């Protein structure tokens, strides 16, 4: 059985393949609806309808809409961190890890286009969940940066938390501009400039 | 008469000092409410109550709640850009402009603590308004970066739009972490590390 934190919200863990598929249909429907019209404007009936299941089926897995929202946010955070971890595991340098990390985030955002709506609406729905989403990502990011300081790749005179939040900010805002506003994948030359900024800064020496 | 873009939302421009004060009370009440419980959960009666004016007074200035929301977002954007422009006008280098620009944004966020709730809820309320808020700020930022490339302060091999969105991202996420999550002013040493990252990058040479 899957012990990931997001599963804490589940009333019952699916016991069959068919149950897993049903849970996934409910989650996907919620992601689609929360990520377009939003949590506040979405009902459990809407979610069940989008998943093509009876409203009663919803209550096999979740106590209420809030519980599903928390499950979804925690699952997005877990899935993103897992994809990042897979993407960087064979990299030989911290710089390559950053490069593949940024690419992975952009690909994730492209596949989860409602991400910013869902996460930032959590400011209202459940402020601790919102904070926890970014803090969990930042803490794991800062841990990797610290390791790269210890092996001499990243400068030691920068607080790893400051670097982590700075890089997270770059990632999120570059994704916001190119993927969400301009509705296209992040061009290679944009990623190249981003990497150049985090490596050497933007100012002339 | 004030020709700022945000005034386009006004049904009538206040003609007396007292009228100006009333409009300001309504705007402040809206900022406080939209920035805590949110646009969706706030009624015109709540706003009038918070401003200590009769509901009818609201309709002297605004057609509806959406119109006030647009006025508020555009006013926040205008006010922020004006504060930034004043803060950097006597700086002798682009680096100093960045330093005072970051400080000014942090101070603004500290005085407008509902900013992120208001701006990111605009994703649902009025997606073009949301996009316009960041695009307007980024375009004016990129213009200054371009000027600093022309005089040799910022490297010419970076797209100014990429630098602008990267710096905006850093600014927003450092503010999110220290001011909103940790509920304190951004410490001097955090700003020093941020400046070091944008100047020289984070990697060892």
C-alpha cells in the first residue's frame, strides 16, 4: 500500500485496479475543474459528473470537497518532486541538475496547466496547505543546494534557502510567462538565458 | 484630473476632498476584504460596511464589484510602478536600481499584505487583468534592463524579457517566503544574497 502523505486524505484506499481507475478519474476531474473555474465554483456533483461516476462514489474515497482538494495539492507536490528526482538522478553536476530540473518543471506545468490556479487558490481554501506546498519543495531544493555547496559547485556565501526560493521564483515566473501567458513550450533560448543568469548572474563583470 | 488607467473604471471622479476620502475608504475596504477572504466571498455590502459608507455611495463610483476589483488591481500596479520609479530615480547604476527596486517591492508587499491573494485570484475573476498586471510590470522592467545593456552594465547576451521575468520571480518568491510565510521584513542578509545571485550567479567560477 502506498504510504505517500497525500493518501492520508483518503477514506479508503482502492483495493482493485478498477477502484484505482475510479479514484484517478475523480482526481483528474477535480484537477480539471479546480484548475479552470476553481475550487469555490466547483461542486462535488460537477466533479462526479466530470469523472463519469455517481456522486455516491465520491464519498467512498473522500469525506468532502476540501479533503479532495488537499489530496490533489499534496499529490501534485509529490508527483512534481518525484519527477524532478528522477530527472536529475543521473546528472553529473549541480548545473546539469538545475538544467533538467527547470526543464522538468516546465514540462510538468505544461501537463498541469491549472497548477497555478489550484495552488494559489489554496491561499483562501487552506493557507497552511498553500504554505506547505512551497515550503516542502523549497526545503528539498535547499538541501540539494547545500550539498552542492559542500562539494564546491555552488558558492558557500549564499544561504541555501535564499537560492532555493530565488530559483523557484525564476522557474514559476518563466513558466507563467511562456507556458501560461504565451501558451507555448518554454523556448530553448529562454532556458539557456535562465541557466546563464543562475550560473553567472546578469551583470557584466 | 487624474488620467491614470485605473481611473477608467470610475463612474464619476470625486470632485471634492471629501469625495476623494470616500473613494479611498471604499478602495481600502475592498483591498482589506479581497486580500483576506477574497473577491468571491466579499459582497458590496461588506465593502460599504468596511468603508463606513451607505451601500448607495458605492454606486456613485462603481458600476459593480468587478469594476472595483479592476480599479484596485490597476491601482496597485500603478502605485507599485510609481514607487519603484521614485525609489530608483537617483541611483547611479543599474545594480543600485535593482537593490532599491527589490527593497521597494518588499516594503510595498509589507504594506499590501493581501497583494498575492488579490492578484492571483484575478486568474479566476478576470484572466486578462491578471496577465496585464504582470505583463505591464515586466515590460517596464525589461525596458530598463535593455537600457542597462546598452550602457554596458547588464550582459547583452540575455533577452531582457527573460531577465525581467527572472528578477520578478525572485522578488515575488523571496517576498512570499519572508514577508508572507515567515511574517517579518526581508532581512538585510537575504537581500544581500539575492543581489549577489543576480550580479554574479550562484555557481562557483
